C-alpha cells in the first residue's frame, strides 16, 4: 500500500496527466453552468490543500495567490462568498501558467510537511486523505466537463487519439437475474479506511425479496426504447421527467445524433458510431426510470445494489486505463464503466452526524432533490471506488457517465 506521501504525489501527477493533451485555449472553456473549465479544477483542488491544510499547519503561511479564496472557493459559504459557478469561464486571470505555478508551490509545501512528519496530529492526515479523495472527484469531473465542453464545438474535436486498448464489444449475452431473499442487510461503512461522511455509519436496512440484472442496459437495448417512441410516450415518464423531455426536446441520450439512419455519438476520441453492445451512458435518472418502466422492470434501490454486490471484486474500466468511453464490456461491469442510477433519493443515513465547520458543507448540505448513483465510471480513479461509495446528481443531469441496471420485485 502506498504511503500517504506517495498517494499525494501520485494523485497530483495524475491530474496533470489528464490535462496533458490540452492546448492552452482549452483550459478556460465553460460550455454551461454545470461544468467548469479545466483551469478552475486545477486551481480549486490546489486551493483546497492550501486553505484547509497549509493555512492551519504551516506556521506563518500566506496565500500564494492573494485572491485564491475569492476565486476558487466552490461552495463553502462558512469560509467566504463563492464566486458564481456559472461565471468560472470568465476568470482569465490568473493565467494557466500562474495556476500551474500555484500547484507547484502548494505541492512543495505539502510534500515538505509530509516528509518531515513532526508535530502533525491525526486530523492533519485525515485532511490530506480527504484532499486526495477530493482531487480524485475532480479528476472525474475534469474528464466529463472537458467532454461536454468539446462537444459544443461544431467541429467536434477529439480530446486525444484513441488508444489500442479499447476493443469494440461485438456481442452481449441476455440478462440473467440474481435473486435475494428478504431480510436485514448491513448498509454503509464503519471501516477505518477512508470514506466520505455520507457513507457512514453502517446500519441495518430491511430488504424485501428482489432480483437484479447481471449487467447494465446496453445501447442496443436502449435503441429499442427510442424506436418504439419511448421519448414521445408520457406513460413511461415521471411528471418532472416528461416536462424535461418537452423542455429540452430530448430524443436520445446525450451526445447521440443520427446520420443516414444510424446512431453516432460524440466521444473524447471524436464522433463514432454507437456500439449497440456497450452500456448505454449519458442518460438522466428520468431516462433510466422511463426505460426501466417500459421494459417492465424498475431501478434498484441503493441498498439493494450494495447488498447484491457486497462480494464483488473492484474490477472494471477506470480512469487510469484512459480507455474512457472508447470501449466497455457490460458483462464485466459492476464497478467502473458507467455509474448506475438507483431509485433512492440522496438522504442522510440513520444516526449520521454532520461534521463541524466548513467541511460539514462537503456532502450533507446537498441532501435534497438529488438521486444516488452507484458503481463508478470509466472516468473514476481505480482506488477511489468502493462498495459503499454514494454518488449523487439531480435527476435531469446527463453529462456524467451514467447508465442503468434493471431490478424487479421477487424472483
């Protein structure tokens, strides 16, 4: 197992590897209010280490950038008034060069503290670990945000050339079902290893008999929903979902477009024909729920999902492979490849405690009007994924690598 210093250096270097293919003009793009420019991600993750660690543990430390908190505080209202997310693309200064120098300066200070290791309490190491995991979240956001930003360019540029690692899936077996009896299941985590506050505490949850599919829904299966008029049939949709279909004129997953009768999708490697055997992705909770209802099934609850896969190994397609959405095998996917929508609202676990201070805003204050996803995606770092991880987004959001797995009552 890597030391905390090795983890820190590895994580910070991986972020720079992600942006390596970018040109200078790419760093400031912000196509809509949901996404952020690459430069902002690079600066914000650095500010996190600076504000939450260096300002408290480095005697006499002063902000490397005087206005860092003003510019790069995302949503910690107890610290300062955050700069509006929708305007992050307007921050042309500091420059990319200055942000890279900022990263280097903060890294130098953090590495020095970790190397010396004197007079540092447990809270320091917990904050370093949180900062590492926070940066891993932003590594995934860097990928998904860049994809959306590039997709808005009419010439549909590629983030990078396709690798030789992704082999197109040419077939997929029919869905098989795993069935589970009713009873009490343990959900959540009390483990000592890192976990976010929204994953604890471990607690009992009663499950009724259910079955869950052995793989996610594929593009080809979702195409059938489109072909029979799924996007024009209100009986399959929740009310808010149907309103969203009309408002946004939805006809297919995000990035899909039809050319001469065939579906194509924009990927980080450019436009390619949709592979019907790969997991469908870039769909909202509303679309996942509507498809499940049309197919005669439902989405699993997050508790069912966690119970069903508690013995599953953490294997799949992850960020470090840099295959991304080039190719994915649904028959080898529980963790990685696509996040899977559940039917569970994002709420606090029983007897969970909100951390004090600004870090209490990290997760808990978002527990309203959002839905839980499980599993991890092809843009999630490998050692960031675990069984109890709870991702969450508003039900209309589609720019993440989000798909679905079917479930049903009984056997």
